[in-house]
C-alpha cells in the first residue's frame, strides 16, 4: 500500500503506533505538540535534513537503516555539546507512491536509535513531496553541566577522539562502485556506531571544545580551529587501518587515509582537553593544539579532500 492510498492520517497512525515513549517524554504524539521534560531548565536543540539521492539511497539500505542514520546524525550533535539526548521531532516529506511499509521501517529505525540513548520520537509532521526528505530535530538536556563549545580549544591542549572515522566513508565508496562488501564498511555506512555517552563524559573531564565528525575529520576540526583561533595538528599514525579497509582501498585504487581524514558519517566525537588529563580507554589522543590557524597532518597541509560540502560535493 502506498502512502497516498493510506492517507496522511492513516500513515500517521501507522507510524505513531510503532513509537515508544522514553523517560523524558511526558506527552507524545497525538496532540498539537509534545511535552518533554527539561530537568536542567535549558534545552539543547539541533536539526538536520536528509534528502533522497543526496544523503541516502534507498537501494543502499533499508528504511530501518536510514532511520538509524537520520537519528544518529542529530543525536550525535547533542552528545557533542556534552549533553544528554531527550527527544526527536521528525518531518517526513514523501512521494505519494512511497510504500507505507517503508515509512514504518523508517519509524522503527528512528525509534530504536533514540531508545538506545534514552530518548524518544515525540512528534513531527508529514507532507507530500516529489523528493523523499527527512528532517529531524533533536533535543537534549545538560544535566547541570555547561555546554562544550567549538571555541574553547587552547594551545597546549591535546586532541582526542572517541569512536572511529573512515569506516562509513569507505562504505560509501564501496556502495557507489556497485559492491556490497566488505560488510564491516558497508554496515558502518548504513548504521553509524556513535559513542553518545562519551559526550557527557568528556564534558565532566573538562573538555575545552568538542565536535562530532559528520562531514570529515579535517573539515570538522577546521570548525574548532577557526572558532578557537588555534592550529590543530593531526597525527596520522594514531588511527587504526583495519585489513578490510586496507584491502578495499587497494582494490578500489583509493588512499585509505582519504577515508580516515576526509570521510564523514561515522559521527565519532573529537574533543580537546588540557594537557595532563587522564583520558578513559574510550578516548585516545590523535593530535595536538598549537598557536596559529588551520588544520595540518603531521605538521603539513593535507593535499587531499578535507570532507563533505553539501553545495560542492
């Protein structure tokens, strides 16, 4: 059955029936607005848009996969502020011939990813559109902490990362070349493994700045360098290069470090910390902060692609 056959309200009923309410959801879908608890008294908010053919392809993953990806892109932004995610609002603009079952799968993926961090999908909107578009707004709570900004890095800080980079970028290249393996890389593109809990942990450790790696490591670190008016040097040998990535790079004729340094969609967290901070096992040092401007790799400018640009890539 298509969404047109089901009708707007039939589709809404299908989707909302699949959603679960998290601990901060005081009133979920069904009224003009939702009610979400904000114990801290401040609300962290972020929004992101995914467009079919631009940010995802339905032949590369299921509706459930795309739901996980859409939720992760927004929940990671909340974690990168050093906050705790609480809720998602989702707007779906879909072609009338879209299979209603696909929309249900999307709802499942969104709900499952939100539930994994104690958040929930609390509402949204639907409309017809010639291009399938998913817009997600994430809300979060600071739990009494101060937000970690991009502008706080200082010369002498260490740069550390939680999570992984390059895996989703490699998966994107594999899929774009018409392949479906290695599974490790393709799955990383379909469903990012985001270290959400490490955002608040970094905050409590005294992180001076933080960002999630969505567009590419060097591109995103450039935002910190610019906002903080510092230079950041990345150490290339600090990153793992698994056999599957190395083999795929050889087969496809790609420099694997172009994925690690310039690939996006893994949503690792990168933060700067004062020198001497004892980092947990989930964090590892990958660079240093210096006086100056811009981002370098082992002291030199990187000649390859820095990351994704929505209006150029």
